[in-house]
C-alpha cells in the first residue's frame, strides 16, 4: 500500500512541481515510509463537522439574480464549488493558490478512464473557480484572491471540422421522420446551438420572413435566419403535428414534451450507419454554417452576429476558409 500511496501522492503533484522535484519527493517518501503499513480508510471524504460558508450561498444567489445562470450552468457551478470547499475543508481566507492547483489537478482527470479531460472542460472548471474567488475578494470576504495565478489551458486553435455538401445531403436522405429532417435543415442554415434549437417555440419562428428569434448564452436574444430548405422542412413537420405544445420540437410520443439537447444528439447519432457520416453532432452544423457563409463572401462581422459570438476571434475558429477563396482574394487585392 505504501507504493500506491507514494504513486498517488506524486501524481497529484504533476503540474504543480517540476519533474525533478517530484522525483525527489518520491524518493524521500519511499525512504520515510519503509516499515510503515499504510492503508486507505475510505474512498469518500468524511467531513461531518464542515458546513458550506454563507458566502457560497450568497455568491450562487447573486449569479442567479444577475440572470447569468441557466439550470445546467447552476448545476456545474454547484458541483465544482461544493466539491472544492468540502475537499479542502478550510476557511475561505486560508485557501491558497497551491490548494487550488492541487484541486484542479485532481478534477482534470476522468476517474473512470484515468485520462485527462479536454482543455475546454478544464478551462470551464477553472473559470468557475476564478469567478468565485474574484467575487469573494470584491465582496471583501477574503483579503487576497488566490485564483489570479490560475491560468487557462491553451486551446488548440485549429479550425474545427465542417460537413461537406455531400455529407449534409447524405444525412438528409438518411432521415426517417419529418422532425429529423427539420432539425438538420434548421441547424445547417441557422448555425444555432443545440440548446437554442430545443429552446425555440413555434411563435419564435417566422417562416414567411425566414427569421427565428433565439435566446442564446447569457440570456441574450438575437435574430438568426433560415433558408428555403429549412422553411419547407419545418412547415412539413409542423403540419404533421397534432398536439398543442408551444415548443417547436417535441417528442414523437405522448404527451409530446419539449425535446432535450441529449435527445437531439441521440437522434443525429442514429443517422450514422445509413448516412455513412461519422461524428454526427449538432455543433458541427454550426461550424458548417460559418464556413459556408465566409467562403461565399459573407462578412465575418455578419457571421459573428448570426452566431451570437461576443468576440470575432471565436467566430474565426468556426470557419474553414477554402484555399481557392484565399487564392482568389490574394489575386483580387494583392496582384
């Protein structure tokens, strides 16, 4: 058990100490624990006397009142911060940057597979921690913010993959229901997020003007647009419905409730075998819309507005600019 204790302890130090210092710590532990019998008492943290600080509840309430938290976001904040506070079991003022680093190292690995989580997931958790401690400092619950030295992971800035035209058509042909085709055509033409898609109500869609009103991230409303193909598909789907649910997309079985993002993902995933298209996920349609728009000459500022991005750099990550267009633009402007 001494060996597994040493290995586990040194694993927690990765990213906190340089490799040579970790090796030195490992050697010292191996020497010091000789002759000791170390046994794990429990895999669960036992903190019967610890209570979550009042500041945590006030912080969560303030975030909710600011309109910055949907139900899913609130649950992510709750899980991350309560795990942090219960695991450290310290007064807020005594939490240091090294406490946070060790905690982040712990939550950056999938406990089932042992693999490191994606950079975007780790950054999301770091952002929650920084937000909490920044608020604590601003509200004078702590005299120093220990999270200011927690830096985000460097994301891979390569553009993400977009669908080819033939892949989109293969997916459409593989659809078994009007709802499936309507979802694909809506996502392809509008570029909205899957959560925005399932959040739409019928009244939010103007088929005559080819406009949809979307509630996006940060509870911000924006207008997006759809093409003629999406209009036809959505109208055909709505004509097939016999329920009175105001949601645009509902379950196929009674009582016809609004579908969830996970239901859309499952629906699209089932199209893989017959369509021959792999990695069928809603977000790829968003990349496809941005790529198609930019390659056809749509100003990037307009694409940014349609996608609802606050930063234009985010929009550019979604777009694959075709080499042919780059060459033509170079000839047009520089030759």
